[in-house]
C-alpha cells in the first residue's frame, strides 16, 4: 500500500511538472512595429512605427488610402503596461475621417494590414480581441508568431460618419510557453530524485 501511494504521488508530481508555464504578457513600450498596407490589391506600402514609448499616431503614411492633408485618418498604437501573467492591453486604433472629401470609400474597397513585431516577440492569441468596429467591417485575421494580418473587406462607411477599428492585444517573448519557469524546474528535481530512489529500492528488494 505504501509503495502504491508513493508511486501515485510521484506520477501526480510529474504531471504537475510537465504542465507548461503560464503565458507572460508584455507591453509594446519601447518596441517597434513594422506595418504593411495593401489597399484594393495595389502594390504594398510600408511604415515603421519605431520606439513606441507613448501613444503613437501616424497619419498620411500610406498614400493610396490616406488621401490629402486630413489627419483624421490615421493608425495609432498605445502601449500597455507589463502585468506578468495578466492582460497587458496594448491598443491598436485604425481611424477613418468623416470628411468624405479626403476619404470616400466604397463597399468594394479592401484593406489588408500586417503588423510585424520586433525579433523575439510574438502575439499572444489568448489575449487578443476586436473591441470596436464602428462604420467598418469586422476584419478576418491570421497570426503567425510575430506577424498579425487583418483583412478588411468593404470599407464603405455611413455618409458623414468617421469609422474606427480597435484591437487590444498582448505580446510575449518567443518560446516562453515552452520553457518551464526556474522555480518549476527546482520543484521538479526532488520529484525525479524520489522516482529514482523508489525504483532503486524496488530493484534491491527484488534482488535485481
């Protein structure tokens, strides 16, 4: 009975040791995000949002759909705060001006935006959501490690109204989930020692 209890305890402890560490949410503060824009299938255009240390607003960076001098159509990145394993809530805003003189989209217009994080960072898909889709279509999306793509079909807006698309998201170090925390490693060492001595004792008792 004692051996059985010991074996069950060891098995349970090993299972605990093998549970991956929790995700670690980080801020984009101080990082850069490289943005690629494709409007209506035209050649791609690029803009680098470098050193995002505060609310970063860029207007007019994509000449094919940010038309004229109106700054009401812009891309905004707002860094969150490092919160360990809690949600960080970095924010991306895509804002469309209500001035149709500069931005008069139709229902056939499409826009694809791709965000590339700094090397070593990836998007945490557990904490990512569209929170505002005002007078624009909710995009489809895809994530590949440090690359996020938003595809918006139909940019037609209500006459006289501006539009907004807001995404909240977390980033984390690449490969973080695959590596147990140091404290978990230390807890695992006694477990393996117990298993080793348990099997060695059993072998001695059986004359092996």
